[in-house]
C-alpha cells in the first residue's frame, strides 16, 4: 500500500570527468542550482596510519583527513568493490553509511547513495534499510519518505525508522497513520514501535486510538518489555484515564525507578498531589530510591499547578541531599511553573539564581525566561538573554528561535523578529504563527499577507492558532477592520473558530462599531452552543457596549449561567465607559455581595465610574480595598487612582500618588498633566512636562493635547505656542486636529479672533466640531455675535442635534441684547427637535447624593435653603457683589432676572451644603453644564463670607474658590 504519492526518482548527473554532481536537497532553497561534486578519481594524499579501511574482518573504519576536511579513503574502498558480488558490495556500502551516521557527514552519505545508484547495485531490504536509517538519523524527511516509497519489501526495520522519524518530528498523527499501514501490510510491531505509537497518542491525548493500540497489543499476545509498559502507563495518564493506569501499575511485577516515576509525574502534573505523594512514599517503602527524575516530577507538578511554596520546599530538600542536587530540569521546572502561572518576575529571579549556582540552562529554560521578558516588556533583559544564546550556540534551536521571534515582535522590533525568523533552519508551524502574530500586533498589513501566502506556498497549512494570532493581533493593534477581514477568510476555509477566535472577532466588531457583524457572530455562538460563561460572554458584553447598545450588553449579562470575575469586570467597564457610572457602581456592590471576589481589573474598571460621578467616597473606599488586597502593584491601578482623585477635586492627593508610584509610564504623566489642566493649574502642568523632558521620556500626542489644554485653561499663550511648535521640532510629531483645537481655544479665549480665524484657515487638517466649538465658546465670553454666527454655521452641520451649540449662540445673542435672534435660535431648536438638558448640580452629604435642578423647589429642605440663600445674598452684596443679569436669557424686568439667578442649581447646592455640613468642611459641587458668570462671581464672594473652600466641577473644568478667589483666575 502506498503511503505517499511517489515522487520522481532522482537520477544523478555524471559529467565527462567521471564526477557525480549532486543537488543539495535540504538547502534552504530548492530552486537554486547548488551542486556539490564528489570526484571518484581523487588520489589518496596525506593519509595517516589510522586512516585505513579494513574489509577482510568485516569492519570498515573510516579515516578523516583534518587538513582538507574530506573523506579521502572512501574512494579506495569504492573503487575496490567487486560489483559481481552484490552481497559484499551491499555490506561495504552499509558500513560506509554507518560511519557517515556516526560521524555526522550528511554530504558524504548522499554521495554514497548516488554512487550505488550509478553503479547499479541492487537496493535490497538490507541496504535500503541502512540507507533509510541514515536519512532518518539526520531527519531528512523528503529523502527518507521518497526512499521508503521505493523499497520493494518494507521490513520491520524500515517501518520502525519511519515511524520513529515522524514521532521525533512531532507529527504524531502521521506516526499513528504509519502504524496502521504497517499492520495492514502484515508487519508485526515490536517493542521499538509500540512506545513511539503510545507516545503519539499521549501527546495528542487521543485515548480512543491509544486504547485500540493497547487492545491490539494484548490480542496478539505481545507483553512487551518494561519500556513498553511504561509508555502504556504514560499514555493512559496523559489521556486522563488514571484508574486504568492504577490497575496496570498494580499488574506490573517488577517496578523500577522509571516505572514509579511515570506514576508520580503523571499524577503530579494532573494536580493530584495526594496520590502523587502516596506513590512517592510507597516507592521508598518498596526499597526503590528516588532519583532526580522523581524529585523533578514532584517539583514540576507543584510548580505547574501554582503551588510554589510546596515546590520550593521540595527543591530545598533536593539541595540538602548528599546524593542528588537540582539539575537543569529541576531549575527549569520552577522557572516554567512561575512563568506559566502569571509570575514572570519570580521566574526571572529563579533563573538568575540558577546562573549564579553555575547550572547551565537548556533550550527549554531559555525559551521560558524569554517568554517572561516578553510578558514584562523587559527589552534589555531579553536582548541580554539573546546574547547569551548566541555565545552558547542555543539560538539555532527552534524552540529558542520561536521565543525570540515572539519576544521581538511583542517588544515592537518586528524587523529583528523577521531576521530571527529567517535564521530558523527548521521552521515549524509555531515559527510561522509567531511571526504572523508579530506582524499583526504591529499592524503590518502587507508583510502579514505576503508571509501568510508564502507559508501556504511552502505547504504549511494554517491552524486555528494561526488565525487567532492574526485576528487578536490586529484587534490589539486597533485595526479591527483587518481583524474581521482575516476572520472572514478563516470562515471561507471552513475551519471552525474556537472561543479565542470568537472573542477576538467580537473585540474587532466593538472597535469598528460593526453591530451587524457582531450580531452575526452572536447568532453563530447560539447556534453552535458555544460556551459563553467566560471569554465569549465578556466579549459579547464588550461588543454591544462598544456599539452603544448597553441595554443589549446588560441583557447578555443577565442571561449568562455563570458569571466569573471576567464577566463582572466587563459589565462594570461597559457601564463606566457608556457614562452610566451609577450602574457600574451598583454592579460592583452586587458583585461583592455575591461569591465573586473583585480583582485588580475590577478596581481599574470601577474607578473611572467614580471619576465621572465625582463619587469621592466610593473612590476612597476602592482605594482602601486596593491597599488591603495588594492590588497596588499594577501601574494601571495607580494611573486610575490619579485620574479618579483629579476628577473628584483632590488634585493634591493625585499628585501625592503620582510621586510615590514605584514606576511610571507615559499614561501616568499624561493623567497628572491633564489633572493640573482641568483644575486650572497651568504652570504646574508646564513644570511637570519639563520634569518629564529632563528624565528623557518621549511625550506622545495625548501628552501635548493635555499640556496645550492646560495652557488654554490658564491663558498661557506664549507657553502654548512654544509647545505646539516643539511637537514637530523636537519630537517629529505632526500636530493632529486635537492639538489644533487646543490652539484655537487658547487664542480665542484670549480674545484674538482675527488671529484665530486666520489660524483655522491655514490648518492642514479639516476643522472638526472641537475647533468650531472652542471658537463659539470664546464668542460667548467676549460677546461677539458675528464670529459666533460663523462658527455656529459649521457646528449646526457637524452636530445638528448638539443642544450646547444652539444654547451658546442664543446666549451670545442675549448677552448682546439681540433678543429676536436668540428667540429665532430657540425656534430652530424646536423645529429640529433639539432639547436642552436642564442645569443640574449635585452634592454628597453624609453618604447620600443630593441633586438640584434650576428652578426646582421639590427638595424637602427647600425652605431652609431659600432662607440661607437670602442670608448669603445679603452678606455678599454688602462686600461688593452685584448680580450680573446679562446671564438671564429672557427679556424680563431686572428684579425678575435677579430672582431667576437665585434659582441656579449650583447656588442651591452650595446653600444646602452650608446648612448640612460643619464649619471648615470643603464643599464639593458637581454641575452638568458650564457654570455661568454670575454664579462664578457669587461663589467667590460666598467663599469669602463663609470661610469655606468650595470646589466646583462643571462640564469644562474645576474651580477652587478660596477666600474670594478662584483658581481659574476668572479665565474659563
């Protein structure tokens, strides 16, 4: 029976000089005509006395000439052959091939193959088996399988060689397929074949095939030696059939240390430490002394299941032993256990100790520590380990090579990753997957497509890991469109996606807000009964919330049968990001009341909700929870705390956190600069940016947006222009529309309208709503209805349903006394169905939030609030306050305007805070709209007469009122 389609038989080329020209089959490129020449007429020169072939005694010894590196004695042996005696020729050829195997001379072995082909020596079972063993020894798969096809009668030796080759190469499916073909040809397997087949079943965790092979072995009456029995035990354990393994183990009469080790390591790795330790004790009671493998099995089992204390104790026992000391396997087990269980820092510490102890790492150790460096983004450490690999010749190992490709790809040096990929001589599927995922993570479209096509051209078939790397990689890069394109191509191939694929595709739908694709994938999940309890469920919540369908996200959440911490985190984050902070905090409370313990991701998801709601009390409680549970090791947590305290009005607390952070990234600096800008402390933001530059950090677009915004809020015109120009001159960052909007706001707030309009006309990017909105807001401050009309014209096209633009224009008209124009804007709003949200302010007193709406008298303490307002107005008028009725936008009498000003929501909240809190307590007021000029002036006077600090956050920024002065310098 043919195993493969027969390849064309190779015929050597003999030139006029009598030389055999051989193509180099296993070169890196088959298309290049690389020929190597073996001259049959070479003369024997400089042969030492030990360079002799003795054939009479049946022994052929090869001599090696170190001067020219060639096998100079082979010619004499081949020229002395009697081709009339085929049996003797086959014996000599076989002996030469044997020596080629021993000495590792692949080239000579190929030349000998060509010579016997040209000489017409019959390739019988014996010689073909020897030749096949030569090719299998050097894992020359193409030559081996071609030769195997041409063998007229394949014996047990031939089948064993091919099965062993595929097993070594990790092609376990082909290993099993060859075994069945061998049986079909009537060849009975022996104790060399069965262990290879059982190993293949173990690696594939294919219990059904393993059981069939075992039953066949029993039916033919083959008992096997101890090695066969150990492989059977290992197969059943790795396939999860522990009861069968126990039964077989009891039936083995003689149990050596290797047999015990199979049971101990198997149960340890399965997490059944009680049973593993029981076997360990029984082993010692039976008089069998544990060896290094035994101890390593226990250590590996503990470490891989996250029981590091127990693993360390076993390791220490081994170190204290007189006979046994930890070897590279022992150290590697500890390192791998830490890295695989999310503790890469500890893995690197163990590796450092290993090097200090003088234990030389192997390829598994190196691959693991490189992976740890990748997870921690330790670029310099990774490069140092790479250098160690080069010096110690470990970089040629495919396992190390794959790890280096993954390391450089994820550490943003895809060029080095590709060069490392090209140097891997025997690329496996993992190599291709790592490089493709690297291109996806860096957003390299053309390179990924080109490599993907090359992979298929070379006959490497993509698996689900290949597709997942591309889909999740492009999603993480932010290219959801490309991720969905690869998802569509995957579905065209008919390959079934797994949960990782679906989660990645749903995340891509969220990025590009493709609700149609998201719903299609959701339907696929339902039809195919795909598990949604964890990854897919949270991905669906994220997808719907990202597509602005929070109600659908909540519906998915309520329907999930099991809610782990990942699912809870997803719904909390979804609510926070969709401006439903109260719902996010409610879900957090519900989560804590249940059986799910919040983790570091939970608190990072909940803190933005506190920030948006200015829920300082809840934010402080979460901060305390972080400290109690040790979640302060993550830089994400620190950054979220800076943002929360800044947005809740405690800018000094935010700065203290920034100062004590163990490590800062650019997000930390950006958050702190943004906080200063939001509070009107422009010079503090400028000084912090200077500190950032001194430390040599590179600011990004977000840094400059926050910095320019801080300059705008504080009227720092010269500084603003300086940093705007610095973007390009010092950091080669071309300003984007966000930075241009900040500059428009900066100039317009300073009343430089002509310069601002000229600046907008010269912008290389199309002005967006932020640009025109900044200009319109400044027109309201300076009462410039002409420019306001011009800016509003663009805004009404860009944001036809944004009520704030209509209100700003109407306010500008009203302030200029153009009541009819203002009325026309209100009629336009009505015609277009645009409604203005009422002014609302809220204050938290005694763990309860009290909200006030302009003109609302429904609060149960409204009588006392009104009395307090009258008292305050009397006091502040005595020290100079004059109501600014320009901020009343109705054409009514002056006394009515003054009464209207008294009902503004922020004044009601301040009065309530004064009568319900003790003297000296700061008042924290939040407002959904921008504070009006009269309320701003009145609050300054109130802070002076009451001696209270009043912190007010409106829709635009913070105002700190202390002793009659506001932090904004009346510039907002």
